[in-house]
């Protein structure tokens, strides 16, 4: 029990099929009710897929754990319907200060680009995120089964059979598709004999959650080699409820049990804060980490997501953030396959796309780790030289790497995208996650990203919506295809058209961010990534791009 | 030509989606070049690298300014 948070306890109920001694078959069974498993479950329900979610425990994350949620994850949480609660409870910060030994060498202000709904990042204890996700799962009718531990999985040609242990004994369940969201130590991965390859970092970190009694700025402070903790690094970050997260690098030889004792932790924090500030210790943990991933994230009818598939160092907040993006990438593909509108091969692209993302996350978080905890004298000398030069020179500041802001990968090399035929400037290349911008619907202000997603869509740019009246039949035709494409008109002037949504480009920012002109069209995936774009509407080309994006014959 | 003190890393023909990427690419190359070397070997690598880069820059006024910046505060 924390001073600022009471853990909910979710009720276990004996599953119906265990009572009846029958084996039920479900389209999707998800193992693990962490942020990633729940994101996948919610997305399944939004697509109308019945889903069972199994968890061996009956509460949320113990301890604050993942605390940074980046813009793209927040946008996905918006689509899933929990973004507002997460952002309302979370803490925004913009100022970061970097210290080397006893001096502040520089500070930065993230100053997010204006006119996006969500900021670059918020801080929130993982247990809050999980609580909100549980509420949303319940609201959408996810079949949540607490205290249901998967003891074995058996692969079949057309599905997976799982044996599950509950307080009432064991029972069997069948899934057409099983999503393994069972964490870094993934028992399912282990039981299937699948390897995860990568690097173990020989280092230990102490995390302490501290309730501050006095005001303290909502800033991120990072110390390299501070006098109160020589030769190591320390990070201070604010979370909700006036709780502060403090990370101390301990080194490999530290004794985790010893380091967790309050009599050991409290003096460390006192030395950091100076003695005058009062605080209370809320939660302490010691962790190590690995940077590694599975070779493939799809194994027949089993799909691995989140930490079960890939693990990164915590620097740069790429764990939960990338896991939520796994779910975002997977579920629309699963829906098309379940509906018989795409072949199973589409799910191989879940693996290729998210493996590419995992590699980028692994690269960035490994680089941060190498900068923060140099492994040789030469590496340490370079690191210290960068920090020394950073006080005066911007080129060196750009090299200081205490964790790079988690940003989504651009799927530029994905087989699902269609290459440009004509030049476009800006960053909305095929494969890019969409940029947000303000739009108007009638006289109401809204956000572009809240208006798209869950299905393929076509943004059609024009000065005046009514000008496209002649295209109405062709646009409606697209929306009646087997894989429907919903047309959405982005109009520079406010307007309306019968049966087609029109978004008013209030500040002309949509057209600017997408480098669009009169007649430009953008084809979008259900996960808000750009598939293809053209300067001129051509239904034939659009259908070919949809076929390519769903691995269907063109 | 004055000494460049603003971020200046790039690779011809390569598109960067994030501003920090080219600098991080360079830093990784640098640290990788030193992997598994003894301290003495690392010092030798650094000396050779400085000589190669100095010859590449060539302009003694730039090198003089860089040397002064490097010496400052050491």
C-alpha cells in the first residue's frame, strides 16, 4: 500500500468453461494484462473482435515502473479512448537540466511544436495507466480473467490450445490467435523454446519513488558523476501526486537487497536534495536490464508483443511506448485476417515492421546507455570531453545523450507502403506516422488524429469541398470495397458534402504539414500511418495501394 | 573559415528523420573504433585520428582555433 495510491483488487471468477468442463474456442486470446496486452484487447473490441484477456495476478503494476508516455503512445491511447484520463492525471514537463560533477552544464526546453493535441511526453506512474486501461476493457466487454495463469501452450495448425491454472484448478482454452503479452520473462516464449538474442548490461539501478513535502520544480534533472554519487549517474523526474522518481546508477557489484533498505536509500536521497528538504520514501526497487529481441515476433498462430518480444534499456522510455505501438500495428491486421479479407501473410508484416522499430529502439537506447555508463577509459574520456564542451558549444550539447525522446519509427522500408511517383516535401513520407493538426467540423474545433484511424481512409485536399461533387460516386465506390476506404475531405474553406466527411483546415496546417495542394490525396492505414500519396486522385492507383497494404493480389 | 561550433554531422545521400541521429551515428562509430583496445592503444588511435583529421581540415587558422578551444579548461 502506497501513501498516495491504493491498489485496486480485481475479482476472480471461475471461468464458465472450467465449471462446465468444456473447451471453448475464441478468435483472440491475450496473455498478460499489462499496458500492451490491454491496449491490444481494447483495440480488438473496437474492431468488434471477441477477446479473452488472461492475467496471473489480480491487480495493476506494483510500483511506478514505466513512467514516461510519449506523444505517439498518447495518440494511440486517444484512439483507444483513455488518452484524456492519462493526460489529465499525468505531469507535463519541458525543462531538462544536465549536470556534470558539481555544475549545471546546460539546460533545454522541449518547447513542443504548437498546434498538436498531445505534448512530446508526460510522466505518469504505470499503475494509473493500467487502472484506466482496465476500466476501458471492462467498458468494452473484454472477457478479463484474473488469477488465470497459462501453464502451457500447444500449437495447432489452425490455432493454439492453452492450459490455464486458476484457484479452482486447471482448464483448457482454444484460440485462433494467441497474443503473448506476458512480459520480459515471457513464460510462453520460454515454453516454446524461442530464443531472445542481445546484450546484457552489467549494471544495476536503484529506483526510488519519493513524496516531496515542499515545492520542487517539474523538471527533469540528470547528473553525470555528481559529488553526492561519484562516478555514477542520477536522474530525477516528477510524476503525478507530487511523487518523484529518482534513479541511481549503482554499478554491477552492488548488492540489490542491501541497496533497497531504507537506511541505505534515505541517506542517498538526502545527499542529493540537501538535508533541508523533507520527503517520504514510497517505493524502492533495484533493476538490471537487457537490450535484446526475438528474431521474429510471429510464430504461427502466436504473436509476441511488448517486452515479451523485445527489451530495451530504460533510457529514452522505449519499453511501454514501443509495446503500445506493437498493439497498434497488430490488431487491424489481425482483424482483416480474421474476416478473411487478407491472408495470414499480412501478419508476417507485423513482425517485419515491429522488428524494424525494435531495432531502432534498441540502437537508440543502447547508445544512451553507452553514453551514460561508459564501458572503457577511452569512452569515459570522450563522454567527459563532450560534457565539458557542452557548457559552451551547441555541437557538443547535441552529442550529450541522457536518453533520446521516444519517437515512432518511420516505416519507410515497409513492403506495405507504395513509393511516391511525384515529389513531396516535408516528413509525411509513405510509412510515416501521421502528424496532428487542428481541424474544424462545422463550427467546432477538433484534432485531425481524433478524426482518423480504425479503417483505411483517404484524405482528399481541396480549397472548396463542393468542388469534389463530381467525384462523389468514385469516392463512395471506394468506401464499398471489400477493404473499405473512407474518404475524408480536407477543405481550406469550411464546407459540407452529402455523405462524405469534410474537415475544415482551420489554420492551413494540415495542408502545410502534408505538403498538400489542390487535389492531393493521402491514403492512410487504420493505425494512422501514411500508406501512399499522390498529386491527383486515381481510384485505380488507390485500390492497388490498398491491395499492397493488405498483402492482397493487385 | 571560422571554427564550426554548431551541430554539423551528416552523410551525403542519407535522410535523417531526427535531428539527433547523425551526431549519435558519429559518436557510436567513435566508441566502436575503440572497442577492445587497451588504454595505450586507444591513445594511439586518438593521436592518429587527430593527425588524419587535421590534414583533412588543412586550414591552420581553423586548427589553431580548435587547439585553443580544446586546451581551454584542461
